[in-house]
C-alpha cells in the first residue's frame, strides 16, 4: 500500500470517557497512552501523531468540544503537520459486547440512543443532520476500510470490516466527523474495540499502533 513518493500523514485520535454500563472505557486508556506507547515502539516513517483527545460520551451536548477538537487540526497545525500531505481523524469507541476489533466503513444519519448519554440526552429516531434527508442516509469513509482490515488481520489481529456503527454516540460522532472531513478534504475513520476483559490492554495498544503504521503506509 502507498505511493512511490509518500508525502506523509498526520493522524489525530479521539476516544471516549465512561458511559452507562461501561465504568472504565478502554478507549480513554488507549488514547491517553498512545503517544508514549508509539514513541517507545518507534514512530512509523512518514507519520505525525497529532492530538489525542478524550471526549465525553455524549451527543448533542458534546458537539462544541467535538468541533473544537476537529478544527484544531485545521486552525493550528504545527510545522510537521503543515508539511504532511494528509490529515486523518481516527475515532476509537468501545463495543462492550464485541469479541474483536471492527473497522467501521460508514455512519448513518440517525440518532436513536438506547439509553441517555452522559449529559442526559436520549434522542429517538432523529436525523443527525436534517438537511441530509432520510434517517437511512449514510456517509462512508474515503479510506480503504477493507484494505486496512486485511492488513491488520495479516498482522494477527481478530478484526472485521463493519457496516453498522450502531445508533448511539459512536455513530453520532462518526457521522459528524465524516461530514466535516468531506467539507475540509481530510479523512475520518471510526474503530470499535472490545473491553479489556475481552482483549487485554497490551494487545489493544499494539493494535492501535499497528493501525497508525498502516495509515502511514497509505500515503
């Protein structure tokens, strides 16, 4: 994968804090420790690891910090980022019922929360962007989800490509991010991970670092 003359890539990542039924969110740990982990492992060639932010597990009430986070990559790029050819947002979320990793290909224009989010919002069958039309409207990542999944599988990870990110906060954030990415010519990807009880922390940290390596090889 990748071109003969890669211009580099800057990856920014987000995770989530705790929410109903998940007192300790593994993505908060992954994102909080990722820079140190990757620096020790060795930063992949052509990669700049930008911001690593942990978001409230909330939809509508968390939009301001979400967009501040997304805009930060555009408004205040550092000198390394300025020289990089592509900006990618990677959002990590947990699926507490999952037994393997999932690369999410798309998000759906529907907010239908099974329980209130951490700020008490519980939308039911609401369009995320009414201007986008039907609840069934989808937005797809422009990254090669299947190719990324196959590369991770070759590295030994139990991973699938998924077409359903749910209708909770993960899908909500992903849909916003994909729309933002389309507007500003950047890339967005959402990745679901299991609980640490299912796949241990060290393996999940290795998975996140391997994903960065693969993304760097694309450009």
